[in-house]
C-alpha cells in the first residue's frame, strides 16, 4: 500500500471500525492492505500467504474458546462444532455481515464471479486474521471481536441435533439402524454458475427416497437432501 494514499487508509480504518477495533496504533497497515488484495488484482502481492496463516489462527481460537466455554464436552463434539465454525460458509457469512467485501481490491472480472464469492469472502476473512495476528504476534486484536461471533455460532450449532452436519448425522443413523450407508443421486438443473438451485439431490435408503434438496454445488445439494431426511426422522413423519 502507498502509505500516502489517504483514500485507502480511510478504507482500512473502516474495516477496523467494523470489527470494533478503535485503537489502531499497533496495526501494520501494509499487512492489512495485503489481506484485502485479491490475487486477480495483484498476482504477487495478495492475501494468499496471510490466508494460510489466518486459517491456523481461526482454528486455534475456535479450539481455545470451545474448551473455555464447554469444558465438559467430548472431543468428538468439539471437532464437529469447530468444523462448522471454521468452514468457508461460516467465515463468508461473517465477512458478508460485516460488509468487508467492499474494501477488497480485485479485478472487475472476479467481482462478477458470483460462484466464487463465498470462497473469496472466506479467504479474505482468514487473511485479515493473519494480518491482525502478525501486527502484534498474539491474539489481542482478534479475540475481542471474534469471540462474540464464535460464541453466538457455537450456541446455534449446539441447538441443532445434527450439529449442522446432516450428512454425517444421517450416515450414523443409517449405519446404526440398517448397517448400510445412504445413497445420493444428484442431477444438474442449471448450467449457470452461482445458481443457488443449480443441483438437486435425492438421498435413498433401502429403495426409498428419504429426502430431497437443492444447492449451488453437488455437495450443498446433498447436504440439503440429508437435512430434509434427518428432520423427517426426528419428527417421526416416516419410519
């Protein structure tokens, strides 16, 4: 970043304000600027290395917080909850809710790529964590605001009997009751990238359809179908 660029400095300050960070004395501005630079804007100076670090940061903080908040929870549940907390879907939702995308430098073509938006937001979010960590070499600029997001999301996950992983939950149920795995059949409904209902999945077991679902990707449609089936199981609408 050109340290004399008042417009970019104002943008970066806005990012910190959205995170609730009022004291910016310890911020390394060049790193924060890098965290908000997409590879399409600069193939060399971009957020990729900071994203790599930020991935480790969010995993560590998530583990620490879960141990602090739920000391009696078993490791299996910790793993399941953390997998949701650090998923691209969750990180992208947080980045979107905070309105951070407007500060990301990227090419016009990338900005139009709606199918890659979720990954782009998640990567940027992790890169910001990496930049904040390297600014102080500790979590002091991160935990004051990230803890709130993690606590709210972990409480939401714990209210869900499937811990928001319906494919795994349905698989455990089918193995326990039928000693076999459910089968997913996916069809493409649209060739349009970014279409939220591009794929439709059916989940079958013992020659019966247990659930249906649509999604932007094959994986998302399978998860939606598994959710449909799992909720039916838990409300005893079929046996």
